C-alpha cells in the first residue's frame, strides 16, 4: 500500500524541506514551517490538456531562424490599466494583482469584465456569490455586457471543465488563495495549493494563449500572500495601493515582462466604481487661493509618465528636546541626508528643529529628481518665505551640494510647460543640447544649492 507523502513548507517564502526546521535557510524566518500533504494514495488526477490537441514536443531552434512579430496587445478599454500593463493585455499572459482588503481589486476586475468589448470574459469567484457580484455590477455600470460570465467555484478541475465548454477569451480569478486542486491534499491558501493552482492556470494560459488575471491577498507587511515563487511564476505583478478611507487609488507595476516595470495608473473611487484619472495633477497639486510657505512643486517621472507633485515641509522648534524627523511618501533616510547637506553646505541650523515632510496626494516617490524641491520647501518653511506656485524644480542634489542632472528632462519640462508653469530650475548639465526655444516657461540652470537659494530667497 502506497504511503502518504508529506513535506514541510516555509509559510513566508515557500522553501520546501523533508523535515521540520526552526529557522528557514532561505528567508531566515523562525517557526514558519508547516507540514503539508503533497501526495495521498489513490489521488490520480490527469493533468489538464486542451481538447483535440496533441501534446507538443519542442525542439531547439537557431535564434536567427526565429521569426519575430510584434505582440498584438488586447485593449482593456481602460487607459490607465493599459498603460500599467505596457500598452495592453498580451495573449497568454498571467497577471497577478495584489492589494489590501477593500482597496478595489475586485471592483477593478469586474469593471474590466463588464466594459471590454468583443471578448468573452469568465469571472471566477471563490469568495462571493453570484448575487453579490450582480449587486456590485448593477452599482458600477448601467448596461453590463452580455459577454461577461460568472462562475462561483473553487476547484480547479471543475473550473477547467467549464472553461472547455465556454471557451472564454479572458479569465479573471478572485482570488488565487481560495482555489484548491485535487492534486494536492492540503487546505486552500497553503503554500503548496497556491503554487499548484497557479502552475495549472499558467500552463493553461500558455497552451491556449488565453490571458488570465489572478487577484491575490496581501500580508500585514504589505507583501503578496503565499510563497515568493508566486511572483516569479506570473508574467506581470500589479500592486493596488491607497487608503481605503480616501478617494484615490494607485495601480503600480512591480514586475512586467511586456513593458516598463515602474508604470503607474491613478483611479478615483466613487459610488459608481473606479474612475480613471487621466491628469494626475488634479490630485497631486493643491488648488490654493493664497501663497503659503513650505510648499514646492517637483517634476517627477513614474515609468513613462511625467507628473508634477507637491512637496510640503514643516519646520518648527523641537518642543521635547529631541528633534523629530518624519516623512510621508518619501524615504526618511534620504531626507536626513538632505538636511545634513543643508547644514554643512548652506549653514542652516536644523539640528534643533522638527522637520516634517509630506508628498501630497498619498503617493510614494523614489525619484531623486525631487531632491531640489524638497530642500526648497524645507528652507521656505524655515524662513517663512513662500515660493511662487508657478515655479517648479527637477534636479538631484549631491552630498557636496552640487545640482546633478536627471534623466528625460525634456518630458519633465514639457509637462510643466503644458500645466502653465512659468519657471523651472534644472541642473546646468541638463541644458547641454536642450532646445529651449520651443517652451514658453523660463528654464534656469544652476550648479549649487546656494545659487538656487540666492535666486529664490535673495
């Protein structure tokens, strides 16, 4: 009689071991190994194969003999989603979307299923009933398409049976943690089940050229739940970010085999679903009636999209002896570095002052081109002198106080010019070869931060 085979899996990274270990040798986590049955006697379930197709046998092919054709990408009727995906949906791709509970993952995918034209979409739900999905569909659209099919099922074997009958063009799975396969005798959501179900859907997508969307849960640390290998298996990983108590949501590309990996899509959540925000400046730049100190505008890039964002700084006397340093949407360690540059190179005494920094709109920015805007906002708050709302900045600041050039400066300047800004501060090195006559705004090149402050506050 065959024995039941089991193994131990790390719940953090998916590392497999034949015996229990206290510390994972892969991710160094403690007490994360759980025993799971990987094969039980008599569990022989044939692997899914497309009906009427013979098993292929691939052979090596010389690279010069391979015919290359541009991928025909499918438009999702959502410009923000198309941008994040790299221009559209690629046939046979597997896209994983993660985000906090209630952030709008299911709403985004249901809107995709209801609005895409000319495609048969199968929406597989393991979390909600048909009536619940119908209720949401009535709320987000007045005329749902007849080509959207709802299936409430968690068994991958039953899902594939319905797929063979329906033959959909696009599949949405909500969520991958609720599915289970008869190949694995463990509970849904476990490491082995998530890996096996994803592998079956990945094999199906590649063999039939059918795009598959997978919705994934996230852990309390913000990482996508399940083994890390899940993100390596899929073609694209998207992260849905934002605060459930605020209107705006950000769809960020973390990994993309068919496009830029740092693209950004912005949505506004309303009672009728998610609305696309084509002009991010409407949320990232505040509409103020009077000039205020501590505010500077930066020209940044997220993927291929230029954006003007508002950096807000508050410098005040340290009330409790030890100065506080806090940054929202920006790296605190980099802010401390910039404060040290101000003290060393410009003589501003900020060591006894509280400094708070905020990137308006709730987004996180890692672009070093906003360094100069942050320094300008800090000095504006420190000196209680406002910076004109028609001035913006696009430059990196080095440790010696020099103004460093940034990439794709033409896009940044063009976006500022389009939004009606009158002046932009850039590095002198960015002016080499730059045609300035085609822009209406004044382009000011600077070498050191002392030059910027003398022009702004002198």
